[in-house]
């Protein structure tokens, strides 16, 4: 009888030990939580991963089980479970290391491709603002003001102009400008210092409930570093009077609960143009964060940016062909502008009951913009010319908040995200004027004040059932548009409101650790300009975009990753930039479909290859066949390169980008020429000093960075001519940099 009791006691104890859970948190060396860390019990082959707060719960864990903790870019750690771990939990700190692609495990992440992009960011770190957006696979940019204006963006068959069909944000703070003086969705990222970027979160298509206005072709959210390991001072000088200085300084080196740093950047550049651009930019960025109650974190970010420049504008092909000007000449070299932006952003991450996570931020931006352009020269005014001025003074106020909870219903793991937010734009003196030589105001074309508010709420669910993840979601947006026309003789406030509900539904099948399939579907939208809505009584206030993606991410060998997606997008209304008026006006329905392809291959521990290609067909649905081309919509793009890191004392890489010929007008009678451009950089590190050489356009290709089919007239011409007007791309350009870390 005594033996029976002993056996029962042993059985109960064994059962209880098998039923125990191991709870813990995984952090980096700055005590920041690490999300999506893979936790596996090597003894009994169970696994889980960390949430946004770095927390995890691993079931069926007993004393002396071997637990492996791993994530790309960090040293893998293995621990043996103790009784104390099971009783009190465990805190694990991972140290960074050179990533190994063979360690990539394709978990059930709806947007797993961004993991690969963050690998690219590590092996090919950006050191200029133009490279920031190029980190997104398939995204192309063009600059036609030497770094002064926001870049022109191309993605999935869209000429997005400066941001009409892509949502951009930094640390939860929006970048797109609604009802902007130069174009709807205008997005200037130049206030970002590239070395402060920690992570790039992106997605293509309108499939994400936490993304709202302008999320049709995709979204990109940049997260900046919370802390830095070392102070850095850098100076670079190159061709065309190119100068860049950078300083990054750790302000709280010995504090375990607080981090703070400041980064300062100054740039000058004249460019290859016969009329120097006199471009300059100053950036200052500061970030402070403090931890309290163990897991909770409060972050304060402040930044200021100012930039001014002269520009030679877009020049007509005919004047270059007949030898009147060179590729780097100008018709009107009095173009240019000034812009500034100041930001304050407060972020809070707090752990609630049952390990729910509350994430919120509140932000304020003060923004100024002044731009002088001349697209048509003397078409409208044969005496004074057609120069226009676009100006605005803007204040942006807003907040975002979300609660993330995780629950288990039998064998179903569920994650729920509920979010709300508000954005309010107050724009004074939104101006379009006819000017001469930047000095003389000839007449006001448009002048008024815009007030625009956007209140939103969303609910997203992720249900993990075996190898499947199902993610239904819904988003509600409410807009109010107000406009006061300051050119009107009587005071009147024009107003209109509009609400829109957009559902999303995504599926993921994780066939194994090396292959996942996804099917994404959803409806997104981009808002129309308040002036178009209220003054022109536009039919489409919040035109929708309907999209679907089907594809996979496959790791056929330990060092090779392939990604493929076939996609379709129907847009209710295109927005087309009108050069002679300097405004964006609505167009009709359109459709786009295509294929995205990507490859990542790690030759050795220190040599890494990547390339991405997009094949697209974009057509208007409201024009007859043959006259239904969408001007400047790219039909084929490809970009990639080879990077080498820690190869002795050397690091660097070769990058290329290819944009194929494309239609510049509706009937394809005018062609925007494609280009293939390559860049190279190499660095040598000697103790704390790094010497670097970067060469852009190493083959000295004559290429056109931006192109438009524009009707213009020169002062000596009787009739106007419609043809390609272009901004030339930079020729062979070398720059040397020296950096000191301490």
C-alpha cells in the first residue's frame, strides 16, 4: 500500500512539472524588448516567440530542459531551466552579432518580408537620405531639386509623385502632408538622419488596418534608434562641392534605466549644374527614453530641420539636342526654395494586466514650405514667364494609441489589436501664385487656409490555427475638411465631412520553417485635396483602392531566400500632377497587376547578395485601348547589389538600379527613357577610425533622373512643343569620408 502512495505521488509531481509554464522576457543590451525572438524547448520540441514587449510563455517546460533563444542579428543563447526560472520567470539579454541568413526561420508573420529588409539595412547601412526609401524592395525614387524637394516615388506601377499612394511615418508620426501646396500626400523625409534609423517596417498593398490615408500601393514606417553604443564624428567631402558632417553623441553613458543621444547633420552640395544649386541642409535630432516598472518605457523625441536650394528645373530635350544648353544647363535658373520642419513626439509603451500591451504616441509638427518652379517657361506669359510660387505654413497635431492582447482558445492562439487615432492639420496661407525671378508677385492664383481632421479606429485579429494564420480586420476613418478662400471678397468657410469603412482579410500558411504562403486582400484609400473637394465639388472625396496579393517566401537552402508575389490593384481615382498649374488633379479609374520577385543569398559569413524586380502593367479604365497608358507608370524595375562586411578591416558594397523605358503620355507616343545606374563604396576601419570612399554612377552614365511629358514654349518660339522635359541624373561622383568613434 505504501508503494502505491509513493507511485501516485511521483505521478502527480511529474504531471505538475510537465504542465508548468516558463515565462520570461528577452531584451537587447539597451534593455529594449526584442519582438519575434524564437524560443524553442530543445528537449521536448515545443516553441513560441516573444511579443512586442519582449515577453513569452513556453508551455510544457520542466527543470533541466534546454531552451534555445535566437533571432537574426543576435547571438543565439541556450539555457538550462531551473526551479527558480519556473517560479520567478527569466530575463534574457541577447548580444548583437553579424547576422547569418541560415538562422532565418519563417514564422507565422503576415509581413515577414520586412525581416529581410532589416537584414539589408544591416549589411548595406544608409549614409544619405536618398538611400532611405530605396531600402524598400521594389521602391524607386527620383530627385529633381538636388535634395531640396521631396523625392518622386515609384512603386508597383505607380508614379506616386511625392507620396499620393504610399503612407510614410517615423516613430508613429505621419510624414504625408494632406492638401499640400505642391501636391496631395507630399512627403519630405529629409529631416531624418540616416544613421539614426533602427528598423524599417513596410508593406505593399492596402492590407493593413493600422495604416490609413494614402495606403494604397503600400506603407513604410521608420523606427529610430533608442540609444547608441558609441559617439561618432564624421566628415565627408566630394565632387561638386559636396560636404557632409555628422555628429552623434551619447548623453547618458552610465545609466541603466535611461538613454539619451543627440545627432547633428549638415550638408552642402552645388551639384553638376552650370548654375550652382547652393543646396544646404541642417538637421538636429535628439531622443531620450526611460524605463520604469521593469517593462514600461517612455520616449521623448525632438528634431529640427531646415533646407534651402536653387534649382535649374526640368529642361526640354529640344534645347539640349540643338546645342543651346548642355544637359546641366537651365532655361530658368531662378527656381528653388526653402523648407523647414520641427517635430516633438512622445511615445509610451506600458504593460497592462494579463501581459496586454498599451502603445501610444502624441506628436506635434511645425512645417514651412516655399517653392519656385517654372515648368512651361513662356507658354502662358510670353513676357514675364510662367514661374509659380507654392507656399504654406502648417501645424500638425495628433496622437495614436493601441492595445495588443493575446489569448488562447483551446488550440487557437489569438492576438487582438485595437487602435484609435487623431490627426489635425492647420494650414495657413496655402498659396499658388504667378511670380517673376522669385522677387516680383504678378498675381495670386489661389490663396486660402485649410483645416483638415482625421479621426480613426481599427480592430485587427490574428488567429493562429496549426500552420495557418487568419487575420480579419476593419478600419473606420472620419474626415472633416474646412477651407477659407482668402481671395474671396466675402468671408465664407466651406466644409464637408466624410466617413469610410475598409475591411482587410489576410491568410498565411507556414508549410514549414523554410516555406510560407500568403494571400492578402483589402481596401485602402487616399484622401483628395481639400481645395478640390470644397471648391471644385469633387465626386470622389476618399477614393478607394481594392487589392489582392498571393505569393510565398521560400528558403530552399540555408543561405538562399526567395520571395514571390502576384498582385492586383484597382483604384477608383488616379491623381495626376499638372506641371503648368503646379497642382494635382483627379483623374479616372485605373488598374494595375504584376509580379514581385526577390532573392537574398549569403555567399559567406561576410558576403551578401540581394536583388528585387517588379513587372507591372498599369492602365486607365476610362480611355480606349492604345490611349489608356498611365503616364510615367513603371512597367519594369530591378535593384540590388553585393555587400561585404568585416572582411578583414574592409567593408562596402556595389549597388545597382534599373528602370525600363515607359510611357510618358496616354498614347505612348512620348517615351520616358530608362536607365541603369551603379554605385560603389568601400570602407577601411583602423581601430576607432574609418576611412570611406563612395562613388555614385561609377560608369558615368548619362541618365535622366526625373522626366515629364510637358507642353512648353520658349521665348523665341511661336508655337508650343510637347516633349520630354527632364532633370539630369548625377554623373560620376566621388566622395571621401573619415569617421571617428569613441
